């Protein structure tokens, strides 16, 4: 999920080798052709108990959230290694989960991460969820609906079966079959690309959409797709999880910041979350979070509110 100017963090994200676990539950982990999965737990990758509350920042919270004592967060926990369910079948893990847990700790709050469909999170911010974190690329369309606070960057990259047996060329997409997770930036980009193919009189792209990135990965390995298209760290993770049955192809595209989502009309919570993220950047904690997942250089220098495209 992506967009914006190229940033140095992208290279680190693309080459990260993230040997961790599942995507939605143990039965939905990306598997190799033999169905094998990596059962290693990821839950201990970062210990948020080391993050102390900051009273000055916590004082920025709206009273109802401070009184509640919990930050309720929506996340599509099917997008490893950003957010996914550990091998116990219930515990959310990933670099986004560690990030929002650390943010809540700075605010003196517990965190309640609730699994949700990706495209249903932003519409529910301010009602069902206090905040959202789900590898959301900051775009003008999204900041028109909600506030977004930057914390890391990534790019987009294609993946193919090892050896690229279909001869997939990222520069020639018309007529190909590409898997993507529904409602991601990559989904939007492929929709626009296939419309252009049709305008040019060429065969459209067969964009195959799945609710889970794990399903995209599994179907690519199974030979039902010529390629997959996802965030660069997600594609790198798929390569790692399938023990090399998938490889990246082409350059990393359109580096852009990820953003934590907060309601536009909640100025107090927006200010509190932004200050908490900045503190975690300044004291090196956020770098530790991403380093635990192999992507230390992904962290931005400034927690910006709604940075322009």
C-alpha cells in the first residue's frame, strides 16, 4: 500500500529477511508447494514493557480515552510481516502491532488490537476504533477521510515463482494474471493499469483479488498467478516464507510513508498520537521495533501529520 517520493528506507525494506510466522492463523500461513509453514513464534520480537509512559504526552489525550485506559485499534491482521496472527491463532504480531503497542505505552494506555477487513477500518475510525494501523500508505484520498501520522516508509514490488517461468515483465502488464490483496494501493494501481490496457486496445490485466495476502502468496506458489504485487517488505517476506519458491522481479516502486489513522475531528487524540510517535522516533525505540523485523532503516525522521503527496 504505497506512494510518494523515493526514500532511503526502501532498499532496506526490500532486502529484509523476515523469518517469522503466520498470516491469519496457522492454517492460513503462506506455504510452499509441499504445504510446509514456518511455525516459529514472532511474539517476542519486541518487548513493549520497556516503554514507559510520558505524563506530558499522556495529558494530551481526550478524557474519554484516558478514562477508558485502552486504545482500541483496527488492523487487518492478514498482511505479514506488518500485522498478522501468531501461531497461537489469536495473538496479533508484526511491526505495526509493536508500533501501536509502543505508542499506547507512551500514552499510559493498554492496547486492544481488533482484526478487521482492510477497507472497513478507516470508515470506522472515531466510532468502532480510536485509531487504525494496517500498513496504510498516506494518500490524498485517505487524508480526505481521516488524519494520518507518518512513522515508516515502504515501496511496492512484484513477486513471481522462482525462475520466473511465465516470463513476467513488470514493464509489460497487459494480458498478465496478477494477484493482489483487496483494497490495497497495489489493487488501485492495477485497476488503473488494466483500464489503460483496454484504452490502448490491448488485453486487460486479469487482476485476481484476495482478502488475505497469505492467499495471494499461496496461489502464486500454486501456479494460479503469473505474479503478485504488494508492499516491498511483504513481497520480501513471501520470498522468505516460501524458502525461495518466490523471487522478486523488477525495481521497488513509489516509496511512500505509512500512517497511523485517527479521526479528523479528534484533535486531542491526533496530537497525542503524533507526539507519542515522535518520542519513539527520537529515543530510538521505533528503530528498535523495526530492527526486530529486519527493517530498522524504514523509520522516518519526523512524525508528520497528513504529509502532502
